[in-house]
C-alpha cells in the first residue's frame, strides 16, 4: 500500500515549523511543546528571520508522508513529530501512528517508530 502525502489543515503549519527550525539552525533554545517554552508562542532567540520563501533562509526541506496529528517540538537539536500512515498490512482505513525524529541541522531522519496501529471499525472514526 502506498503512503499518502501529508495533507490537511496543519500542513502549512508543519511546513512553517520545519522551515523555521531549519532557518534558525542549531538554535540554543528548545521548543519543547505546543507554542514553545511556557506555552506563549514566544522565543528568546535573537536575529531570527522574519521573512522567508521557498529558498530564502531555508537550510533544508523534508517531505513528511502521512497525516500530521500533533504539534512538532524541538529539543536538543532534534525535531520530534508524528504522522499517521495507511497501515501496510491492513485495510486502507487502518492507520500506523508513528513518531519521527529529525536532525534539526540537516533534516535527516534519526528514527521513525510505529507507536501503535489504529484499526478502523464500524464504531470508530479518525478525525480528518
């Protein structure tokens, strides 16, 4: 079964966070939770880019397969994020829910682990 490309309401947010992480380089400040340290959406880092496009202030890009289902975080030069892929051994609606770890400097995958497999049934639905 072929993995679905990342789509959905958080696609732009995920891309922006990954581009921000790349543009910021190996920033000393971690972003350990949704909206960053303290949950306020503020960073103490200095001289961060305020504008970027597909090539300006971008160190790397990485395509993430599947559907994002959480807010990515940055901690100790690593980016942690989640995705949901169609399970390879099940019905097309079955999902492999995974956690990924990327290197903040290069975007290279450090690991990609299935946390659990969600099996679709008549009585359960996954939020689009």
